[in-house]
C-alpha cells in the first residue's frame, strides 16, 4: 500500500479587507420628541394625581393675642413700649388718665347727682311728718291733761254722793284711754321716722363718698400693666391722643401655641377630619407637617388676600392646624400673618 504523505509546502490564504462600516446618524428630532412626550406625560400624570388625590387650601398663621380696650375714654400720657417690643407679665406698658364728660365732672364736683335727689326729698317729707306728729302730741297732751282734771272733778262729785255724774265719768275714762293710745301711736311713728331719717343720712354719706371716688377717677393717673408675656404687635394711639371707649389701644401676641387657620372648600368637607395630617409649605418653600386640631362652628368669609377680585365673597370651612413637632413652633412663629399653602391627601390609602 502506498504511503500517504502530506505536502509540507506552505499555503497562503488570501484575506479580503471589508469596507469600513458607516456610522449611523443620531436622530435628534426623534429623541427630542420622545423627551417632550415623556415630560408632558409625567406632568399630565402629576396633575391628574394632584387633582384627584390631593386637597389644596390656603392658610394664615395665627398667634394667641390679647387686645387691650377700656370701658371709658382715656388720654395716653406716656408710652413705655414700641411696636415689636417683647414684654413680660407685670411690665408697665403705658400711663393714662380717664376722660369724662365735663358736665358729669361738674355735677360730681358739687356732689348733687340725680341719683341722690330722692334722699333729699325723702328727708324733707320725714321732717315734715315729724313736726306734724309733735304738734299733734302737744295738742293731745293738753286734751289729756284737761280730761284728767275733769275726771278728778267727777270723782269728787261721785264721792260726794252725786250718782248722776257716773255716765259722764265713764265717757271721760274712754276718751282718756283713746288719747293715751293715740299718743303712744304718734310716739311710735316718731321713733320709726327718726330711724328712717338716720338711715337716709347714712345713704347720703355713702353717695357723697361714691361721688368723691368717681371724681377722683377723672383725676388719677393710672398705669397699665401687661397681663401676659408676648410681643407688642400694634399700638393704635400715641402720647396725648384719646382712645375712645371700646376701641383697641394695643395688641399683645404671645409667642407660643401658633396655629394655622386653614380655609377648605366646603365640597371637601367629607375628606377632612380632626386628626388628619397635612403638609404646610411656607413662603420660603420650607415645609413642615401639621395636624388638624379642630373645626370652627360655621363657615367664614375668605380673607381678602385669598379672595379673587370682582367675584362674590367666598365662604369656606375653617380648620385649625397645629404643628406635630414642638420644634417646628419657632418656624411657624416667624411667618405670623403670612400666607401658607396646605396640602392634604384626599384618601387615606394606608387604611
């Protein structure tokens, strides 16, 4: 058998070079359209979510306040504070004097108030009755003395044996008894009138004392002491100005227990309740959680800053929102009276 033998000569394989591939051009317009579509879709989904799942409301931060009013007209004599100043309970804020009607002061100065005129009339009437009773007593005492002399005469006649004088003697005894009773009655009436007269003198002194105190009210310089700790937010009258009765003189805001008065649309009332958690967005874009603590009794007119112009006054349900964390209270205080945005989830998906 013939032996097989491989060729040992070198073989050459020819390799053809492939032509270079052309780079695909980027379709920028398609990418831009796709990006715009995705952005629009995400905005639409976000808007749809907020419209159906989030309740939006406006709110204002409120602090507990103490308003200072007076039942009388007062004149401010001195001010010891400025707006924005912090005060403590017991600090003297200002001095003042009560201003009264000039006619009233003149009437009090001569101490002849109409409220005590009845005392004078009663005193005159009692004195007149006393004089009349004393005159009657004098006359009846004279009559009694005369009757007693007649009785002695009749007694002597009876003792002398003249019995015809007995009837007249009995009549004189009856008249004497009546006169004695009448004298006792008049004396008792005099005692009662004198007692009533003494009480009237006491009332007159009391009225004079009251009038004197009232007159001193117009002359005394008084000091107003701060009843609470806080900040003077408003001063409505200056030195030498007159603050009329029932008008506000100053306002003191306390730097604690801040709360947000939130104005919800009445249609959302079924989705909000006491204890619901809300998210607060402040003017500087900072956020803080809050909790609805209570609702006010009725609907209230929306503040002018939340009201649209040229539209009827809108009334909303007002809820009070307080901070969940006490450390957020200082943040809330710094935005007093400013507008904040309140967000709440319409449905509690955790249940």
